[in-house]
């Protein structure tokens, strides 16, 4: 990555985390998904909010749950099945509470039947050019769930022919600040080279039904390993955010 590209990404991250510090009730929404040619697939979702906001909202901000019982209630439906769910906090900084949940999807077109996806319009439609994936976060979804940003990454079994997102290694990526959303919402689109027949699936709803759902509450020392936005570790980015805010304050003085 060249220096200019790195600085651009760092600026975006600093803006996000400084905003997260000062905007009460803001929720970050990071989602990775893998979909098969027949529309089945897996959604891995992580969302975070201030612990004080989570407690004052009785572990439910809009339609986003922060407790084990509510996670099952809000993410399970006739077309979705929770396979893993973890609620965790930073061991040394409990001001932020996060949830990581994995859901198997049997019918993308009926995703909104799960209460947690109220305000989401997802589609998997066959066309003359291939299978068309569509995803809309409505303004109501952003408002109800106090969303600060959406970061979305989607992989497909078939080859991506075109997309409105950033294409990398057959994955489409989108990044949207809720404050910069179009009036009609955040709309994502991709056309996949496929006739709707699945040959090498990522996962199926049948498999998810045979698995026992795992739900846990963990701290920073036990939470799932992984990187934050753009592959940078979350604690490092937060520290940079605090440093940036202190520097800005000193300049004003």
C-alpha cells in the first residue's frame, strides 16, 4: 500500500473513532457474508456501542440485541439460524460493548423476517445476465438502530461480473457513513456469473440446523481474534483516535 492510500484510510478511521467517542448512542455495524449461487449463505456480523447506552436501553438498541436471549430472539427466523453468538467487552475499557454473531441464511429474499434485519431489503434474483444480489439499508434502519457507519463485505460462490462496491478477490466491499447516506438509503448491488445452481457451497441451512448454537459472554482477553476496519487492530485505532482528539484540543487552546 502506498503512503497516500495509507493516509487516506487512516483519516477515515480517525474520523470514525473520534466521532464514535463524541456521538452518544452511535453504533458501528460491520458485516461479512458469503453467499452461494442458490442464495443460501452465512452472515457474520459485528456491532458495537457504548456500554452505558447498552445498559440504559436494556440490552436492545433498536433491533440490535446485546444479550444472549435477545440475540436468539431477534436473529432466528424460519429462514435464518444463529450458529454462534458472543457478547464481549474490552478487558481494560468497558465503555464499549460488542456483539459478534454468525447466521446461516436459507433464503436471502426473506431475510427481513428476522427482527434484527427489520429495515433491510435483501434480494437474490435471476436475470438474463446472471444472479443479481441487492441489499438496501433503509433510512429507518439507520435511525432505529442509531447507526454511525456500515462496513459490508460479501463473497460469492460465482464470479462477480459487476458491482457498485469495491471489488477485490471476488469480494464486493462497501463503506457508508450513515450521515452521508442517500435519502433512499444505502443500496448495494452485484451481478454474479451464475444460473442459480450451487456446486461448491459455503454452507447450507441444513447444516446449520444440525449444529448447536453457541452463545457466550467474553472479555477482551477471550474475544474472537481478528482485525478491525481495513485490517488494522481495533485497540490501535482507538488509541490513535484518542491521540488525534487530544491533539485537536491542544491546537484549539
